[in-house]
């Protein structure tokens, strides 16, 4: 699996990452969501560079221009709820894309240990189509893996781009080891070294879903 870490190159991308990490700026949920959206737009631009293009003739008021345009729009998939602003950023760029939504959550037991529970998938056919599956955080890697395998029930994609803004080193290793298909690329903003015992990334940014949409009642 090829891994691209966008934040390794200096650009305004890292400014947006610094803002979603900052505990002061995080107090403004609208700005937090907008920054997730901006990051999604940059990811979309980077991914667009490796997609397939065709030459088309575009008639202008003064003649005809030959322009390279996308052969096919991707299907944009995300894991609810934290992924919604990130997916909106991707959709701002791939503005004619079909969309898919996955419901997966942490289910805790009596010992406060958890596993990822898959609940729901709404998706078009993915047969022969490029797919972008996004989730802001890649902690243990389980949600991304479950989301990826759920999507395969809707057809065999041409290529799958997995997108996360912040990942843990362990989560990246997990995804690489568990998803071994040749047609998968992992796109990341930054990779952090550690996780807590509850699988929250350190330094990370906290709970992206809560920061974007408000605190939820824990399920354990």
C-alpha cells in the first residue's frame, strides 16, 4: 500500500492542521468544521493528481481549447459523524461525485473496553469506480478497516483512497497489515507517535466528532 503524508511538505495545509489541534481555536465549532472542510479540499486536490484524465475539446467564445478532464468522478464515502465536514470538503472539489455513508461506533463493555460496531451503509454501486473513504482520525485503524470491507459489498472499486487527517503510528501499521489489496492508497495529514489506553491519538486533537457537533453521551 502506498502511503502519502501531505503534511510532510510545507504548505497552508499544516496551518489548518495546527488550528484543529489548538485547544483554544477548538472552542469555536464552526471554525473547527470549516478547517476540516478545508483540509478535505486540499486532500481532494492532491488525490486528483493521480486520477485518470482524458482530452476533451471545449468551445470558447474565440475557438476550441483542448483540456484534460477527469474520466470519472470518485464515490465519496465517510464514517459518521465526524467524517461529515471532511467529506464536504472533498465534495466541494469533486462536486458531481456520488456519496456513501457508513455508521460505525465504539461499543464498550463492562470493563470499558471496546470494539468497533458496524451498523449501517448507504452506498451506490462501486463497481469499477474510484472511491475515497475518509475519516478525520485513524487511531487503532479498526474503523477504517471495517468501513473499507463494508464498501466492498457494493462492488469492486477501481481504486480506493483512504483519507485521514491525523493518524497514530500503530493505526497506520494496522491498516497496512490488514488491507493488502494493490488498488489502495493511504493519504494522511500527520502521523502521531502514541495512543492512550482508550485508543485516542496523542498528541492528536481530542474527539473530532464532539468538537465538530457537540459532546455525546457515552455508550458505556
